[in-house]
C-alpha cells in the first residue's frame, strides 16, 4: 500500500473528485480543527525530517520561524535537479493534491497567508498538474479564503523555475521567486528571520510536505512506527543507473540497501555485478559492496561514511568507468556552479578539466595528487553548499578505486571498452 505514491493504488487521484473520495483533504480538515501549537507538537512528535537532503527535523525548523512580524511565507521546494533524484517529479505530476494539501497544512501551522510551490523548469507536466489541482482546489474552497469555514486563508502560487540546479538551494530559490538571478544569499540572516521579500520564511521540500496529510490522518504514533527512533517514517528512494528495475520505491526508512537493490529493484543487469552505489543523490560519497547491508536511514548511512541526502540511489556496475563517472559528475557541478564565489567557480572548473584529462589518457600522477588539494581549497569555504557537494563522490571514488585512476594514467587510456562502457 502506498502513502506517498498513492496514484499507483488509486488511478485518477490527480483529480480532486478522486482524491477527495479517498480521504483527500481530511488531513487538512483535522489540522484546521487543531490549535497551531498542537499541530506543531504533532508534527514534531512524528519525527518527520526534511526530505530535501539535509534531514533537518521539520517541527524544529517550523519552531524557528520568526512569528513577531505581521507576514511570513512558506515556499515548497520542487526544484529537484539533484542527479539521480526523481521522486518529487512523480509526486507533483501524479499526486499533486497531496503536495497541495501538505502545503496548506504547513501554511496553517506557520500562520503563513501566502505559500509558493517552486517547480523545476523542466518539470512542465508537474507544473501543469499542480496548476490544474490548485485551480480545482480553489474552486472547491480548499485553497483561498476561510478554508472549510475556518479563520485560515492561504493564497497558493505555483512558480515555475528556469531549470538551474542552484535554484534548489533555498536562498537562491528565494531570489528566483523574487524575480532575480538565482544566486545564493549570504547567511545569517537565515530565511526563518529574513526570507522571501525580506519576511520570515520556511522552505520545505515537496516530499516533506506530502508526508503531512499522512501524519494528520494516520497520527504521529503510526508514522513513528515505521523506520527507527531517530529516522522515523517512510521515504521515496529513486533508483537509477545500472539496475534491472529503475524506479521510485516507497519504503520505510532503515530498509537495508541490499533489500532495495536486489528484492525491489531486481538486482544488476544480466551478467553484470554492482561495483558501487551512490545512496543519496550525486552529492554524497559512494558505497562499495561490503557496505550494501546498511539500513537506509540518516544515522546508519552517516556511520557508513555517506549520507541519505535526497534518496537518489545511483547504481554503478562493472561496466562503469569510475573515472568517467567522476568526470561526468564534476562537469555537472562545473556547469551548474552559479559562479558567484571563487572557490566553487574555479574549483569545479579545474577538477572537471583534470578528470577529463585523466579519462582521456592524458593525465599524470601530479594531476591525481592535485585533485584532493583543489578539493581542500573548495571544502567549507563556498558561499553555499554547491561547491562542497561536488567533492564527496570524486574523493570517495579516488579512495575506493584509486587503481582505476592510476591505470588510466599508466596505460594512457581508459581501460574499459568504450563501445560498452558507461559513465553513470
Ligand atoms: C545546490 C543545492 C541544491 C538543492 N536542491 C534542492 C532541491 O532540488 N529540492 C529540495 O527540496 N532541496 C534542495 N536543496 C536543499 C534546500 O536548500 C533546503 O535545505 C530544502 O529545500 C529544505 O527542505 P526540507 O527541510 O524539507 O528538507 C538544495 C541544496 C543545495 C545546496
């Protein structure tokens, strides 16, 4: 049974009639019948953690919002440009009312009269699906003034981005909504104090808010009965790459990685073996097979030296050249770096150029030594986390597969047959 990917059980749930017929908006009804403090308490008790990457507890984040000012905003982040991550896309395209219901629950909890859903530019179908759902909900009185006759009024705007990875970063996203170039802001002040149009703002991921109707209808205790004490609840894992059944899988947190890979996603392609997995989108360190029994929760993955991140599980098999994969990813970060700060702009450029050179068989051992040195000059000093996000995969690939890098240099070519080899 699905709770987030409900369209897989209930065809037509993208329309209000079908959604409402299947308990849709009953979570919002319950939320509106509660005091805001009780609602905050229930969401905190559920243990829900942000699904945008950092896993910050949602209730705690809400409690930081400066309530002393007359206006505040909620912005829901459906930018989803992290390579290997396609869960929000499925949600907004196929189950838009659940994202909208969650947005309204959060807006009520935060006492925000205006909410935005920011959709990545390329997700046109999702954007249109949200627009249709929002308009249906508005006509039915679920969005707008005095929802269900309560004192809660929320205006909901669906904002289409222009397809830049950096706009997923919350402060760049706020700049983009304000109509400016999507560059990150220097913080502090954080959005909870100075956010959209200078007002206190909460930014939450689309999957995060889609969990709220579940928590409100099933209850915080039910939600907590899945996963672990520190990582409760359910999560969508996007599985992609060299795997038999790439797809989104909705599972309790702490499901072992090998269960996801072999039981749900069907294991490696015929005749192949999995050599590494990036478990949380492209910005986290890879895992090698001896760690594949790790439970997919925030703490266990940290202990294994990586992160849950966005839950984008990217599979690399024995036909994937690890150098080519690192070069491909660094090219992504180099292209997506907004260029505002020097370490990110220059660092991603140089690392990308060196990795391309090594992959082309023109690299040297000095090049190999230079990569961690450049990474050192990027790490922890960029304006936003994008520069840091470019490092973990490359560094972990160099640690676990150093011999592949050396082989490229010594043999002056990629050792894999390029007619069958894959980058990612
Ligand atoms: C470069 C970059 C890209 C990001 N992209 C996304 C994104 O596409 N979606 C998202 O929800 N969060 C993204 N984030 C994280 C957001 O800044 C923010 O932490 C998140 O939206 C908060 O929501 P949550 O607390 O519900 O997880 C990104 C962060 C960085 C540094």
